[in-house]
C-alpha cells in the first residue's frame, strides 16, 4: 500500500464521532429556533466550517480512490 493510501483510505471513510454530530444537531435545532447564544453561534459556525472542509477532503479522497480503481469520479 502506498503512503498516500494510508491517508486517503481513512479520510474517505471519516465521520464525526457521534457526540460531535449530536452537538451539531442540537446547535442546528437551536439555530432554527433562533435561540443560539453568541458562544453557541461561534461553536456552530466552527462546526459547519469544519464539516465543509472535511466534506471537500472526503470528496477528493474518494475521487482519488475511484481514479486509482478506474472508476468514474464522484461529483
């Protein structure tokens, strides 16, 4: 296995731990209700930015895996 595979394989399958996802869901509910404190809003925005960044990395990792396997890349 190539060195890059040691990074790509785990990244492609990464998900937030359940407790982080639960916190994000809780903050999302509070945001929808208009009840976020300034501290919660900052935390929620940071989680959204992290999730967006990880989603981009996952897509790139999956596309690399697909390309290496001769499959059509994800979009």
